C-alpha cells in the first residue's frame, strides 16, 4: 500500500505515524471544529471561503487556528502532491488540545490536523432523477459552528439508507433548518427561500445564492414545514455534492416529483464554475 501523509501540529508525517493524545479534549468531550473542501483540477476549490468559515467556527468555541491561511495553503498543496489523488477532499480539524482532567483546555496549544482523501461523489443519475430527504426533529447545539458532532446523522444513517434517501432534513417542529450535512433551499414561484437563522453558513450554498441573484429573487426567511412541502422545487448544496435536486421529503413528492428548472439551472452554472477552476 502506498504511504499517505497528513499534517499534524506543524509537521507533515506519514499517516501511520500520526498520534493524538488520548487526553485530547476533542476525543474526550468532542470539543472540536472542522471544515471540508474539495479540489478542482487537483487544486483547492473555494479555499478562502472554507478558511474563513473554519476561523469563524473556531471563534464560536473560543479556539484559534494556530497558523496563517498562507501556511495552510502551502501544506494543502504539499499533501495533494504527496498523496497523489485524482480529485480530493481536504479536511481541516481543530481541537482544544490536551486536557489532563477532560474539562478545560489551553487555547494556546490546540491540536490541528489536515487530512486529504480521494473525492467520493454522488452517482450522476441523482442529478437527473433527484434525491430524497428524511425529516428529523433536531437542532444542532451550536448551529453557527461546524463542529465534529455528527451523532444524530450517524445514528440515523441506517434509516436514511433504508429509505433510499441521501440525508436527514432537520426541523424544530415548526421551521425547516438544514440537512445533517448540507444546506437546503426552497423554490416558490421562482423565488428561492433560504433558512435565515440557526443554520450553518454553507460555502457552496452562498456561492449558489450569488449565482441565483443574477436571475431569481432570493429571500432569507424562516421556512415552515408547510413551506417545504408546498415548494415547487427543493435543492441542497454541499462541498462534495454541489447542487442536488430534492424531489421527495419522507413520502411526500416535491412539485412534479422531478428536478425543476431553477435547480437544473443553478446546478449547471455551479458545474461550469468547477470546470473553469480545473
């Protein structure tokens, strides 16, 4: 097996040699944030936006990324060269570091690692036929931060798979919020509704809304469950999936049950940006 490499606390080392303390508060208490980006043409795509979000997530938890953006860019470039992926995902993870009693951390000595993996994409057919989501009542504890806490998503993964869906759709009993690992948007008569509060800022979602504003009305608002079910179109956005049409939520069809024109348009424009970046 070829040797792979990662970055850990200042050094690029073989993955098999990496060691994190069992007293790390990210392990003991889940006190950690991360961000995930993809490559296009083997180069980081939207890196600036992802680093901005990483630093914002860190600040929400009282953490600080210990190196500069330029240093991170240099490390990512080197890891991509060493690990020789086709296209890759790049995962940046920041924890509070070692905590002898599992209750406190020293913000000046965090654990920071960068990993790369081969990019895994959805089947191309889903962009033509559309995908499904499963409703689940849940609100992430700190919505503005991209924490490593994915307990709810992972616990319900068998249910999602059994239903032939691609993700959970979180709601609070009244409002639709976000998918477990993606942002979600709702189209009503050519207007795109974006959940405004208690959700994570999506990098691809924000880019998609920028594209949308050139041709459609967009509105940040509270989106009710009824708004979701009555939508003409629903789509989700994420780093690894791009813009994905959603044609079913639980057992309810959305609109005609097929990907709609707004979603198809935005998905095509996003793919053009990816192609241009290669």
